[in-house]
């Protein structure tokens, strides 16, 4: 081979290597944001720097700042606190509105109110604030007159006047035809069975006293020392 032919062949080889180097990777700055272009080279690719036209060849892969997803926004703590406060206040207002009103002309000051028509008791603090209200079961008979009374005595465990059962937290405030009348827990018969269910409260079922579910009986027991006012409405 002559020196001239060898020189031409070397020049052509350098040209091919130079073209291949241009196709390896190009980074273009557009508007201050970098765009990376990574071509996929295969045998028989088109000219350096062009996008392959064949369906079997991979397309260019590009990444820009616009492709990065925006961070998820979280409500500000102050806003969350305000929303929770508003919900709690709304629930409290609804609960207060659902409490039955204290009967008119039912005394004043710190007292117990028993409404016979509604079969309900209210424990009322000074300032007419209702501390507790709940359903009860009063007498089946007309043996308690409306009016004002006071707590006369208290007995934590008591026996029915006819010895048919027992009850707890007896708070006496009046006397019926011949026996004391008071607030107490739902009685148990001599076999230890409750004489009524919680669901039956609100219906007159006793022989004279005012039956309460046990947690309510305990609450009234703690609320009412001897001398506490009791007001009974019709």
C-alpha cells in the first residue's frame, strides 16, 4: 500500500471516530435549566445526533425540572387546630341543646328536681347549672305529691319494705302512705336479679321510690348531703 493511500484511509477512520464521539452525549442549556439527552445507539443507527427512526430503536430520554412532581401541601397547624376547635365547640353546643330543660317553677339554688310526668331527675348546682340529668322509674301509684322537700337521711345498703329485695344508695326525702320514699339504685330481688332493665327507665315501675341506674344513683348519693333541697313536679 502506498503512503498516500494509507494517509487517506487514516483520515477516513478519524472522521468516523469523531462523528461517533458527537453522538455519545449532548447537554443543552435552555433558559437556565439543564436538559440531558442520552441517545440509544444501535447497530446501523442514523447519522450522529439524529433521533432513530426505526420502531425497534429506543427514543431519546429527557429529564427537565418540569418533570419533578411538586411536593404535597400540608394544611398549616394553626388551620388544623382551628378546624378541630370549631368541631368540638359544635358538638358541645349540640349536646347542650339536646339536654331537656329544667321544669318551670322547680325551685332555685342547689337542688334535685324530679319530674314525675317525664320520669327524669336533674342535679342542679348553684347558678342553675345542670350537673347531671337522666331517666328514672318512679312510683306506679299516686303516693308522692308535687312540692318542695329536703334529703332526710341516707343509707348505702337498704332492704325493701316488704323484704322482697335490696337496693343501694338510698337517699330518703319523703314518706308515702306508711313507708319512706327516696332515690336509690334499681333493686335486686332475693335471687340477685335486677327488677328492671336500663331500657325501662323512664316508665313508672316502683312501689313508691325513685329507681335509678347504678352510676346515676352513685352520682346523686355524692351530690346530696342531708339537707339538700328536692323539688318534685307533676
